[in-house]
C-alpha cells in the first residue's frame, strides 16, 4: 500500500478545501444575483431550488427528490453488498485452500475493481433488466404484460448493478484486514477447543470489523457519486414520485428514481444552461459533495460507536 507523507496529505486537503470553497462561492453568488434579478429573497430561491423547482429555467428540477433517490439507492445497495462481501472475504481467507485457483480468484477480484463503471451498467441492463426482470414479469406479472413491471430499468436493478460495481472494493478491503490478523489468534482459539465456525465468527470476524466498515464506507461514497451505470439501469431526469411507499417493504423497487449525480450530468450536457445560471450547476455539485461527505461521516460515526460499545467477551 502506498504511504502518504504529511506534506502530500496537506496538499490534498488544501486542494479539496479550495474546490469546496469555489463551489460554495459560486452557489452563493448565483443565489444572490438571481434572487435580486427576480425580486425575491435568496431564502425563497433556495427553497424553490431544493423543494419545488418553481422558477427554475432550462427544464431544471428541484434537488430534494434526487437526494431521496440517492439515499434510497445507497441504502438498498448496502443491504446487498454487506453480507455478500463479508461472506466472500471470509470464504477466501478462512475456508478456501491456498491453491492456484484461489490466487487466481483473488487476482480477478482485484482486477474487477478497475473495470470501467459503464461496463457494469451494460451488464446490469442486459442481465438484470432484460434477463432477470423479464423472467420475473413472465412468472409473477404476466397479467400486466406487455407493459413491463420489473423488465424495465428501476431502483432494484440499479442497486444490484452498483452492488456488483462496489463488491470487489469491499471484498479486497475485508480480505486485507483478515490477512493482517496474526495467525496466533486462530491457533489460540482452536487450542482452547473452539470449532472452526466459532473461531471465524466469534474471534476473527469481530477483530476485523474495522476493515469491514472501511470497505462499506468506500462503497457508500462511490455509490453516492457514481453516474455512468445509472444512465442505463434506472436513473431519470424527472420522476413523478419518490421511490418510497407506506406499505411493506416501504420502497418501490421497480420504480425509476432521481439521482443527484445524474441531475448534475444532465444539466451540464443536455440542458444548455445559460451563463447566468451556471451557479445552479455549482449548487447541485455542492449538494452532491455535501451528501457524500455526510454519508461518510455517518458511516464513520456508526463504526466508532459500534467498535466502542463492542466489549470483548470470552467466546468459550
């Protein structure tokens, strides 16, 4: 792993702070100038930008639905990626024999972490949407055909696609944490009469929890900012309703959704925003940065709370 010196960390932090201040200044300047030209207060313009979208030109929409869509996508992806990533890392580290094909599997997983995101989007569109989704419609929603229910891009397929995209990152992070544990921990557990399963789940895995949370935090940040796969598997410019429901499971898995990153992508490339409204793009970019930062801080805080409350117990 590449080590970073204090000067390199300071330089990176300085650049990141400068970019954040640039976005913040551009957003504030846009709010002040547009509110003055329309003879409304900056608070009213900010309210319209976030909640209603009234008065926004060039086909722009409010940001709040995109924030809810991003949060729903991240939460659903985490539910898929956490058990699968932990199970795969445990199998490769604790159960699989160290042979040439397990080494090949590890190398392949590391290589998958570098595959372009749009490739996962194409795979998700072909396998999940048209393949698996079409079969689900034929088996359970045949009365609605030819109008597709799950055989069209939606929140479920977007979450599964992003889970595949981030799964190698989670597996590598957890595997490295498990490999770093001393072999004495496993040998002492076995010597005290613990079974293989007790050693793995009550001695090894609790000790490697920091690596588990690290992998999930990396996946959360990447999912919140990823756009390329979502172009194919469910994100839209405008959705008539939020992907939530009052009935269990309280989320509309088949519904298309709005995403903050997609809104930024669409505004930059397709909306042809005028020079006077470029600050709106800075505002959306600032919201995306703050959202990713907030998700990271929440995940780090949860990791600290769980690790602090985890009292070492005698598993035997």
